[in-house]
C-alpha cells in the first residue's frame, strides 16, 4: 500500500493537468460532475475498484471498461485523459486524482467542502441551515455538502470544514459531560 502523501504527490500533477484541460475547453464544472459520478461509482462498486487497481489486468481491458463506463455522453477530453492515465500506469490513483481535481475546482470557485455526519439523513431544510452556518463561519462564496449517516451519533450532527470540527452530536455532548464528571 502506498502512503497518502505519496499518493497525493502522484495524483496532484494529474489533477492539475485535468483542471488545465477543463479550463481551456470551458468544461471545468462538467468535468466536476463527471468526477463526482465516477467517485460514487468507485465507492459503491468494490469489483470495479479492484479491477482498476489490479496490475495483472491488461491496459486495453481497463481502457475498454473506462469507455463503457463513460459512454458517448462524456467529454472526449475527459475520456482521452483517463485513457492516458491508464497508459501511464497511474490508473490505480484514479480516486485520488478525481478527489484532488474536485478540491482544485472548489478552490477555484471559492467553495468549501463541509463533511456533515448525522444520526439520520438530513432534510432539505436542515441541509440549507447547515450550508448557511458554514457560509457564515468560512466566508466562502459557496458550500458543497458531503453527507454521511452514522447511527452511533444518537442525534445531532458533526460538521467538518477543513481542519475545523463542530461536534453538535449527542454522543459528543455525552462524552464531554462524562469528562467533566470524571475530572471534577
């Protein structure tokens, strides 16, 4: 397994190159949508992840799968970029490349990523409230929410924006109460 730092070092130039291509063709947002779709597909499909990461599978087979996944609707620039990544034997870093591309796109658009973990799925109104709070805290122009459900939180939410964490979960409140009781 490669370390996260080594992976980031390999993926960063590819993500920057992809952003450069996207900007030159005025397709940055479209590539962003495609990147999110691919990341969701990879996170939900372990077989696909293993297929792409397997060094014993021929490059042509990986290219064929990429063509099938992207279909005709995807940008030929994105398709050619991914095929080049296969040729360069860097397809194992696909997830990291796409994640870094999205991070660069957020930076370009002055958008912050807020990772929200809640005990139950958030309603539209709750998501809007979280977005407004994050905008007030971060001074960003836009907020991109990434939501997860963790039933062990019991209730409330945990919001992570960059290195800042706001723990408004019932589990966190109980933990803090327990620490106060044991230290007092």
